[in-house]
């Protein structure tokens, strides 16, 4: 399968916040994400990069 891992960047650090992501969608409150077996949740962040070869999505915190 080709699910991605989502990381949240705060300053110079990146924290893994979700493995096996199947949904990443910008919304007015930030970014809506959902894992393979998880309910959707909204992260107050913006998408900064998507690397499909490495299956990595980087979000930057807006807090």
C-alpha cells in the first residue's frame, strides 16, 4: 500500500503525527487528516511539502 506518514514541523523539529494517512485536505481551520483506521481530525497547520517517493507529508504548525 502507498499510505504516507505525516509529520508536524515546529521550529527546527519534525514530529510524526500520523502513519498510514489516507486523507490530507486543506480546510479553513488548517489541514484535515485521516489515518487508515482513524477518524478524521483537523490540525492547525499548513502543508509545506509532499514527497511521494518517500511517502512523507510535512505540515507546518500555525500555533
